[in-house]
């Protein structure tokens, strides 16, 4: 219980009357009467708000939310009292989230309900919960604000940003993937795996024509191919300390999870089997499986996964993977690489190459590009620019060396990783490298 507007107004009136009574002693009895009246009014108002029925509250929120994306939370409040009341509402939201639209002042009608909403943006993946709702109920005569806490536990799961998948599906249905930056390299009738026979169309290559079928049907018949299906994709997830690097509001680890979700969705749509393995952190293994339901399995496997403070042990990860999975697969390794990693990384890549095709993606801090774009005014600016350029040239040399060894290499800033890794996957499928 704390004072409200009428209480402060009454206190101000009481002090004014006290000053007047001090100047005119004849008014002291009048001041005492006013004091008693104000006190009785305040006590009666406190008793009324204390006896008010508890406001019933319901919360509507999705059971799973994407990290870094604003989502809507709806609160429904019902007033069972025969009197309307003013209420200030503050939801007990997960503390690892940003908030918009709280607290909210509301006017609750008598014997009726009202609905309000606010927005929440989770900043950390994992299991969390809404604990309850804080209410400040104003008394009928506005002398007091009575605090009540309504326990209302709502557990939720914060997943990697699966909103990218929804956007991809929508653009794919509209045949507008180019707006996302994704290049579809398939050309009509061409591929690696026979799909069907059909009538010849203008633009088909001569090598597509099936001459036996043409002779039988007395018209040109073309072979139609599609990209090979039923291939194996394994995501090798680095949980080492480098992935703790923060870029914008998300860490490199969160950017990586967002990218592999989109890659998983695309690969599963292509008919490939997808699995994953973590290393240098909490060990998790998911054997390759097919079907779009695998997306849900992957989400539930990685949603609470966090990077550790351990150094990334690439060689040990390669040994474990070769022991667990014998069939040839496309191994996708995403990490934040440095020059000093080469001594351990190269043996691991060579071990994987004996059996698998390796796609290595290295995340590059966005600030490196920003330094190169800044104008140079001082000697320190020139040194910073030259050092950054030298560092990027060294990364480019590493890229060339790995490419010559048969490693598919990708160097990108985190925000561009989802689109670039999907494009590289389609290039691999189209080329028949796997």
C-alpha cells in the first residue's frame, strides 16, 4: 500500500490548514476536525481497496520464441468487482529479454475484462519463464495504490531465430529467393539424378534427348534430371570460446545457429539427411535423418546449447566424427578462425577429407570492414588501416591454401552467413562434388 494522488492532495490541504491555524488560533478546532475527516476518509478508502476481489489475469504467449526477434505477449485482466478501478500492470517477464510497452496503466470496467499487449525480445536462448503479474490497484477515492502479485507461471523456450526459415519458405513459394540473396543455380531439365521423361522443350540440350524414346513415340523426348537426393549432411558445431565473440546484439554462436537452421531446412527440402555433432563444450550427437520433422528435432537439440570457455579442439572433433559416421557426407564446420589455429586445424581437415567433403566457414568480425571504410586522418588511422588490411590478406591466403587442398572455404561476416552458406551448399549439390 502506498499513497496516491488524493492522499498527497489531502496532505497538502492539511499542511495549509495547519499554517492557517498557527496564525489564527481560533481556527485550530476547525483544523483538527479537518484532520479527523481526512484520516477517516483515508482509512475507509484503504479498507475498500483492501477488500476488493482479486483481479483475474491470463497470459497468452507462444511456447517457443526466436532469439533476437520481437514477439507479442497478451494479458487479459478480468475485474469481478462491481466498481471500476484503475490498475497499473507490470508483467514479470524473463530478465534476459528486452521489453516494450511496460508498465501499462489501465481502466478496468466493473464486472468486465480488458485486454492489453506488449512486446518482448529474448536475448538469450534456453528455457525460461514468466513468473507472475505485478498489479498496483488504485483505491476508489484515489488515496492509495494497493500492490498485489498474481502468480502466473508460463514456461517458454527461446530458440535460435527460426523466423529466417519462415521468410525463406514464403519467398520460395513466391519464387522470389533472389530478394534474400539466395541464388538458385538449377537449370531446367539438368542435374545429376534422372527424374523423368517428358516432351522436348525449346532450350533443352541435345544430350538430354532420349533417342530410344524419341524413336518409339515418333516425337522428341527429353530426359529431365534433378539434383541428387539422399545425401548426408553433418553440422559440426563449435562450442569453443571463440564463438562467444559478440557482433551486434548476437554472439557468433547465435549467428551460427541461425545459419545452420536455414541450411538444415533447405537440405531437408532437397531430400538429404541431416545430423549434427557438437565439440569443445557440452557433447551432443544427432545421427543423420530425413524428413521436415528433423527441423523440430534440431531446434530441441540446440536451443539451450551455449558456448563454453574451452579452446576449440578440432582434431578431437574430427576423430570422434570419423568414428561415429562412416558414410561419406558433407561436413559443415563453422568457427571463428585465427592464424594460430592452422597447426591444429589442418590435421583435422585432412583427417575429415579422407572420407568426407568439408565445408569450412570462418566468421569475420564486422568491425574489420568498418575500419577499412573509415577515412584516414592521422598516423594512427593509417596504422590501423594497414594492420587490418594485412590481417585480411593473411586470411585470404589461408582461404587459397585450403581451397587448393580440396576444402570448400567460406569467409564472411556473421549477418551474411545464412545466405552465403545456403548458396555454397547449392553450388556443391550442382557441381556433384559430394
